[in-house]
C-alpha cells in the first residue's frame, strides 16, 4: 500500500511545490525572483496560491530555474510502463557517464567499422524518436567508444566518441535531464580538443542543454563561437557539410537569443542560417537535416518565444506546407509541433493546439509520451478549456488529468 503522505505530496498545489523546491535549493524569494525575471511579490503570491501559475512558458521558466522538468511542477508524471522504463534507462546512462573505469589490457577495442555501425544505428533511432531504444544502447556504446579512444587516441576515435556524447546529450535534453545532458555535452567538447568540426558537433547539444537550463546567453555564445572556425575564407563558399553544421549552430543560437528576448539577434542569426541553407539547398546532410525549411521552423519557434504568435503560426504553416517538411526526421517534426502548441494556445486556438499534439503523437509517440515538455503542453491544452475526446484520451493514456 502506498504511503498517504507521498500521495499528498504529489497532490500539492503548484505554488507549494515551487516553494518546497526553492527552499531545498537554498534560494530566497528575492534570489529566485531575480532568476526568473519577476518580482518578489509575484513569487510570494504564486507560492501562497493567490496567483495562478498556469501559463506554459512561465511554467518552463520556473522549472528551469529550479532545475526540474516542467512535469514535476504540474504534479502529473506519466505512470505508464514506457515512462518507468525510460527512468530506469536514464539511470543506467547516468551510471555510464559516472564510470571512469579503464578496460583490462586483454580487452581490445571494438573494430572501427563495428563502432561506426552502432553509432549510425543510434543516430537513426534518435531521428525516428525511438528514445527508449537509444537510451538502452548508450551505456554499452559509451563504454566501447571510450575504450577505443583511450587505446588508439587518434582523431577518428575521438570524433566517434564526440558523436556518442552528442546523441547522449540530445536524448537527455528531450527527457528533461538538462544537467546530465550538459555533462555529456561538456565531455564531447573536451574530447573534441579544439578540432573545429568535433567542437561544432559538440556545441549543438551544449547549446540545447544550456537553453533547457534557461541560460540563453551562454547557449548563444557556445553556438556562435563554434561557428567561427567553420567560416571559410571570404572568397570561398563553405563545404556542404560545414555549411549545414554552421547553419544548425546558427539556428540553435537564434532559439537561444529568443529565450533572452533579443529579437535583433534572432533576425541576424536566422538570416545567416538562411544564407547557408540557400547555398546548399539540394545537399542532403544526414547529421541534422539542415535546410531552408529548418530555418523557417526555427523562426516560427523563436517568434513564439518572443510573443509574436501570429507570425509564429504563419511561419509554421509555411514551413509545414513545404515539400521538404515530410522529409525531415520524425523527431524534428514532432518536436516542432510540440513547440508551436504554445503559439496556438496564446492565440486562443485550442483546436489547433490539440491537433498539433495529436499529429506529433502519430509521427513520433515517444516525443509526446516521454518528454516532460510535451506533458506540460498537453496539460496546458487540458486546462485551457473543453478538449476533443481524442486529446483527452491521449492525456489519459499518458497518465495526465485535468485536475
């Protein structure tokens, strides 16, 4: 039988949860208010329940400042078996990142071709949003690529390890583990050891983790700094792969700028990214799927972050109507639909918000069913008013309720 006290803790009002988490982290109301850009009076009213904390962007900001996933604040964790499996798998990845054991001398490193196949499989699984599968692959893959890098120490082995740390960080950001993702991304940066391409690959998840931690300025700096070594001489165009990677970093920097409210930086960064996308629009880049449509998606999400919801929805509709949209990885498309939910809600279009989440669930179920950000978006839809039966059914399947 479960402890009634534990049940009561789960059912605490959101303001009480904020107060408890703030105190546990040793923050005064004033310090916490400064971190989220609000007044001490606002924090006090939220914690006492006088003011309601029900807007998705603010829930995410508060959660990031407290170092927790948004679902922890709203108090409704997924209770289905996949979520339980994901929690256990994350702990195994955590243990793998915490392991510094050196394999015995008799154990030779895996052949490079075998490692390439395994890394490619993990990347493919990530692009298809098979996040639980990726988590299960990572502990063994981390050990194998670290072993190979330790034994050979050549550039190719280091780049393989960078790629494994990269996908580790990316999936951890998805699952609401930004601090652990930051650790993995930092390991990738260290492993890259100044190699421009390896550093750029590592900077993508580093910027994502910092953005998830509400460190927009740091995220923007990390991404833009990593772009510079990829810039060609003024009289030469960048190589296609370098252009795509630079463009991906610029879109990440733009999203980070949007979290800081820096509209001018967003415009500049997306314009630079669009130029690179236009230069190599026909080139297939399987690392990030970068192209003109990706720039439009970033512009849409940035506009939503900046509060320009009409523009966000207009850009979203243009991007999703592009012929390149269906060719993007399922993970990328579903993640965008979750991100754009806030714009629909802020415009009062509850139907479009629910439809976006349902479409994301059909494309890539794990994006909706395992990600705390998706849970927060779905709860916001539930709280916004009467919802269609299929949206309510999805919420019930995940283990979320309106109450």
